[in-house]
């Protein structure tokens, strides 16, 4: 392990644009072995929490084996007070990983593929939850259009519950995506508040892309008009649903229709 002082922590606050932080025991554990980890940062308190087995030091910190971490990347150790300056959580657990960002390309030629398009989703919690739902529903990928927040924002990473590592996410102009979807004969389904069909009446068994818009404004008129179908969720005692909830409901309607009973 390498001792990290104030200068190192200061640099961490100004990361290279191709790097991002994954924080917390659970999320660091979920980083796939195929994903690049530049280095780990742990606190002295986290390091001192080594467990012993029958009186023998086994180099483990909670569920982590320090030796395994060190075989993958450099491990820096710093004081709790310094770690708190780079932490994005209220109660830091004392471990984070600095990872490299990835660029993906989506394969729209998948048979019976399912995709999610997000336009202008600006709340990190919503975007992370949508990515998590897309992964759970078996979506082939998530497409970001317009002014969506950064997929590697720490709050997005946490809300995705590791989904950012499992689901390909791309950012592309809406016109390019609509053209690609049409060229591959993929039905485009726009989520709307009114003037749409109930999703249960739509055939979502074939390849389709569910589109979710901005939390306040919904989808742009251009994307709404580009859709083959418009889907609305029935509201009994509310005007609308949270964007992440609406997206998850529509994704799982596609899953429901595809399940053979």
C-alpha cells in the first residue's frame, strides 16, 4: 500500500475526464474483473479493520482481501479526514475505486431486443434507477439523448446498483438514434402523460425501444412524433409518475409479454 497525503487527495478532486469514482464496499465489489481500475483509496480505519482467523492475520478487510486488490491496482491509504473531502456520501465507508470510463456501441440487430432511451433526464437518482431497471429487464442498452446527467456521476453509479457496469450506455443525437431504430425495424414507444394507449394493449413482444423524457417536461415533440406508438399509464389518484418508475413499469410490461407461462 502507498501512503497518500493531502496533495494526492487534492488531485482526486480534479479527476481526468476519462476517470470516475466508485465508492462503498458493495459497489467496489461489483466492479467486473474486465473493467479497468486505476487504483483504490482506503482509509487507515478501514485498513485497520483486518480480521483474524484462528489468530492468524489473513489480510482481509471486511469482505475484501487486500492482496487481491493490490494484484489488480495500486492501493493508496489515507486519513479519514482527507478521505471525507473526496467522498460523495454522508457516511463514508472508507473505500473507493478510481475507474476508467468506457465507450459502447449498441447492437440494434438483436432479435426481440429491448432498449431504453432517456431524454433530458437530469436527476442522477432517476437516471441510475432507470439503468438499474433496464439491466434487470434484460435490455440491450440505454441511450442518452439531450441534456441527461453524466452516467458516471457518483450518484448515478450508486443508484444504478452496479447497473452501469452491466448495461451498455451510449450518448447520441436523437435523429441518429431514431434513424438506427427505424433501419432495424424496432418499434419506438414514447411514454406520454395523455393521448396514448395503455401499454397492455400494445404488442411489445418484438424488438422495441421505450422512450422516457424529462422529469418535468416529458419527451420533446420531435421524439414523441417519431414514435410508432405512444403509451400512457393509467393514473387513479395522481397526475403522473416519477420518470424512473414510469420507465420501469413500461420495461416490465415488455418483460411480462415475453414470458412464456
